C-alpha cells in the first residue's frame, strides 16, 4: 500500500471565496498591469514531486531573490512577468461517475475518508472544487439505464432512484469534504434509445427531431430532481463527445445540429423552467475540431447567448500524434469572452503493472501547462477513482485514474498523476489570473498565476532526464532553483 504523505508544512494561503456571479462570468481578456510586482524581502517556497525519489508534493527548498540583470544566452531561465495577466482561473476537479461511486462504497470507511481528504481537503489534500457526473448511464456504469420508462416522451415516469444508491450519496460526501461547495456539472452520453434514430443508446445514432423538446426538458428534470435530493447543479454540457460513434453510450451532433438544439430547444427550455442561471458547455470533445465547433456556436448570437464556455478532451493524440494545443490558443484568440474548459481526460488504458509509470503524471503536467498557457480556465479529470481492474465498466473500456482503490485489500493506490494534478489544484485559487511565463530551454515547461491574495504561483515541469539548474527571473531579480529529472515543482512567493 502506497499511502499518501504530504511532507510539507502547510502554509497559510488565504482562501478566497469568489463571488458566484464573478466565477460564472469569468473574464478572459488580456490585461497589462503597469504596477511592478516586488520581490523585495520575499522568499520562494518550493514544492516538488520527482521521479526516483520520495518527493511527493514535498516542501524541498526555500529560495531568496538577488539582483540579476540580463541573463546570458547559455543560462537556463524561467521568466515570469506578473504585470501581464490573462484568463481567470476557475478550478480543477474530476468526474464522480457511477464507477467511482460504486468503487468508493466497496471500500472500508477509513479508506473512504482518506480518499475524500486526499482530493478535497484544502489543507491535507489537493483542494478539488469542480466535479462532473453523468446523466443516464455511460461506459463507466455497471449497467445501462435512463430515468424514464421506454417510450415515455412526456417524461411522466422520470425519477432518479438509480442514482440514490451510490452516486448521489458519493457526490454529497465529496461536497461536504470540499467545504460545502462543489461546482458540479452533468453530461449525457446518450438520450434514451427510443428518442434516437438507431433505437440504441450505444453505437452513436442521432436524436430524432421530434424528441428535441422532450430531451431538452430531460435536462431540466434532472437538475431539479438532483437539487431536490440536495445536490446543486452548477451547469451542464450538451453532449459528451458528439462526433464519436462509440461501442458504449453515444450520440452524434454536427456543429449545426448542436447549435440548433441549443438555441431553439435547450436554452429556451431551461429559461422557461427557471434554470437560466445554469451554465451551458458546448462541444465536450477533442481539441482537433474545437475551432470549427467554436466558430459555429459563437458566430450564432442566438446560440452564443446561452453558452458559458466550450469544453474539450485530449484524446486526439492517443494514436501517437502530437496534441493539438495550438487549437486551444486559436479559440482563445478569436473568442476571448468565452471560457475554454477541459472536461475529460485519462492517461491510458488500464494495466496494473503500470501503477508506477512516471508518464502517467507527465501526461497531465504537459497538457495542463500547455492548455493553461493557451487560455484554458479549468480542468476536469475523468474518473476520480477506479477499482483494481480500471473499472467497473459495462463495455470493458477499462482505464487509469490518478487514484485506484483495491476493493479486495481495502488499500488506496496513488499514481503520480494525483501529485502532478495537485501541483496545480492545491496552490492556484479560484479567481487567480494567469500571468506571462516562459522558459529558455525546451525541457522546462512553465505556467504561472497570481492568486487573489497577491501570492504568485509558478509551476515548472522538467520533462528531461538531467538535473537542470535554472533562475526564476522576475523584474530584474532572480532566485536560483534546480529542476530534478522528470519532476514538477510549484514555487510560491
């Protein structure tokens, strides 16, 4: 059993509770602040996670600044300019699926509490504040289900009894562990089979036009029933992966079809049902097609007025290609008033022999740094926890989660992905502004944020296999640091 150990001393970072309306309408404008960020008398606390070491979110160093003019060409430097600010940080979290909930309740009570603290505690954990869940079943459910009887177009039989057994209690416990508030959004993988042209929840198919109004009302009923059960819903996405025909629950929408459904059915229905405040996320699929989808949604003013942001996944590069990070930047440049939000990703298919594979965490670190630098406001991991098989999953689509629970032994297993995500989620606070950050060598990836309390958070990831000394340079002063091979560090000043 690999227990979670935070070896750092918890420092007092003021927790800022952002105004709900402010969080809902995050501003993505680039700003230039002429006021200089002073490093005078400030120390830098360094938290590290490194391969071939016992460092896991560990306080490893305290640095001080000294005068430093123009760096030379052969010096490795991380430059941070706190005067140039960009998008506002929303939050980080994971999906609370049927699979995660069922796994959670198979574990001993002590392990359940360990897991909740590890993810949601602001002191002893990594402070998740965002969550996603599924409407109707998804691949990470033990069975296929909907909330209505077959053929019930009027939704008279709608009920969420299925979710009351595991999923809703799990979400409530997670919310309590997060301090009483969790920004929860819900996504459907498929409408009921009778609403689709293939009469099947699996294998793609499309929503029949005669069911557009009925399906729009379905979201409203889901939100209201969950809230009656004590689970507030922050928002919804319209469809998980709307361009993928899957062997599991799936449904296809072109950009025009999704736009039409939103502006003529879903948006007006939520308004009519008194749910205008619920945030709506479009696309919810990979980076590859994100610009074409964004262009279609946001250039339609009747659809755009309902949209909080555009969601994306990272699976376009699973065939071995290069992740399409630049596509996120193009959307940020073209539509700076819309939020770009990562809604799902897992590192690879499950293989129990790879619990300690370092690339699991590096996949998260690399993507999160690049996507934040290109305009992303928040990050939602896929399943928050899975069992020792990478499931349960009713179509055998087993995969990794940052944390696994061995239901046979009652032990919690932390992969290094948990710690990599924690380097962001624990230290960057809702309402933080991204600031300019860049490195002079390609093995170092970096991003930086200024928290609402004025603290600066700089993340440096070393993708390389060599010890890399570098200078953290801010406004003519520098602190000397070292990035261990295959490591990620968070520097706070």
